[in-house]
């Protein structure tokens, strides 16, 4: 099988390396404010799907997973507790590329979530304490009260309009309900737009089996799909 032009020169066993390069290309292209945004689809216990945009914050080419951060008690968090699998899609319109990743999802190790949480602006860290993501709220005012209460708890500036610009370097621990997930690539499809809708589609698949606290990956096999 021949690879599409854009994939020439890349060893067929390294689809995640291509994805990393595509993310770099999208960053350099500058056409999208969030080139690392991806649509993430999950399923609840009854198999009902839901999808939303999250940011891909890390990509481990080897062993092959992507990382996003969120609230573990959110709708997606509850879905992943019931059905620990997900599908993610990147779309870079100006680059005529799409990438799809599907596979099992594991929580990131606590130390990794701690490190990323600590790197976030203090306002976002307060927000992670204040927001019960995906739960109903009485009003915008109730949300602002929750933010103010979380700020008081960590002796941070009031999150009113002026407080958002103030510096604050006091400690704000990571909430237990907030952290990362690793979406392991069990399959990855790289799509390149072609003339007359004769697109290039290559899909790589591999087996993943549980091993200690993580997953062990088999070799990739690659197949070309019809457009
Ligand atoms: C560009 C963009 C990036 C986003 N990044 C994240 C993210 O990294 N993590 C997150 O929890 N929500 C993120 N969101 C918000 C989610 O789309 C979603 O509203 C939220 O996570 C709640 O989803 P859920 O109720 O399905 O769990 C982002 C939204 C947009 C538009």
C-alpha cells in the first residue's frame, strides 16, 4: 500500500508521530486560536453518546496516548466512569486534515494532574474548586458566590472583575474531582482532503491489554480506507 503524499517518509508504525507533526503544523499555521482543540465523544452506561470540545494538553508518541484535563464529576467524567472509552476528532480546516483517535481511557497519574494543575493561572485553579461542572446552577450570581467562597478559602483576591488581573501566588491544591485522562490510541485515522472528494484515509489499529496500572500495546497494522 502506498501512503498519501502527506504521509510519505513516515514509518508506518508511527501514526502518533504524524499526529504530533500535524499538531505542530496547526500551531504554526495560526489559523485556529486553539489548534489543539478536539471533539471528545463519550457514552453513558446506557450507550447514549455525548460530545464536547476539550483541549489536548499532551501527546505521548510512545506508548501512544493523548491527554486532556477536566472535572471527574462532569458529564464526561461520569460517562467515563461508566464506559471508560472515548473517541476524539481533530479538524484543521485550512490544512485539509482530520485525525480520529479511539480507545480506552485511564485517569492520569495524580502527580501528572498535580503538575498540570499547578501550571494553570490561579483564577482557573479557583474556578476548578468553585464549579461543579455540568451540574445545574440557580443563577449567574450563585456561581459568582461559589467563586468568591473558593477564593476566600485560599485567601486569594476576590474574583470580581478587578480581581482577575491581580497576581496571586499562594498555594491552591488540586481538587480531588479535577485531573487528567489519557485516551490511549487503539485506532487512529489520519485523513487528508483530496481532489474531487477522493480523500486519503489511513487507519492504524493495534491491541491494548491491561498491564499493571497501565496498558500494553501490540504492533500497529495499517489499512487504507475508501473516501
Ligand atoms: C475551545 C474549547 C476548549 C475547551 N477545553 C476544555 C477542556 O480542556 N476541559 C474541559 O473540561 N472543558 C473544556 N471546554 C468546555 C467543554 O466543551 C464542556 O463545555 C465542558 O467540559 C462540560 O462538558 P460535559 O458537561 O459534557 O462534561 C472547552 C470548550 C471549548 C469551546
